């Protein structure tokens, strides 16, 4: 049941990002999109660490998160949001 909640929240976040970015045309550098991306990445990383069954089904969520992520903008030594999404995608595939 816990994994179902994780997946439900991940797909909900991906839908919100897709609607705000693709339909409404909100740029990825806005605070709202950046917060959704960071929340999705944190949730996806937690799902990957717990090795939840069916995590490979989250490829659409990872893709949408990576597309909506703004490039750069982090301190040196840390992965930016796109690099975090690519790392998750590599883990999935």
C-alpha cells in the first residue's frame, strides 16, 4: 500500500508539472515549477532507495521531471536537477 501512495504522488506531481509547463507555458525557472521538480526528485530518489516494486513504471515521471527541470543553478559539487533525473533514469533502465 505504501508503494501505491508513492506512485500516486509521483504521477500527480508529473501531471501538475506537465500542465503548468506544457499547457500554461510556465518557464522552468519559476519558483512553482522548481518546487514541483525538487519535490518529485526527492520522492523518486526515496522510491529508488527503497527499491519499490514497479519503480521501472516511473519512467514517464522521471522524463517529465527532467524536461521541466531548469539547468544549473546549484552549488559546486552538487548535481543539478537534470543530472539527478538522469541518474534516476539510468537506475531505472
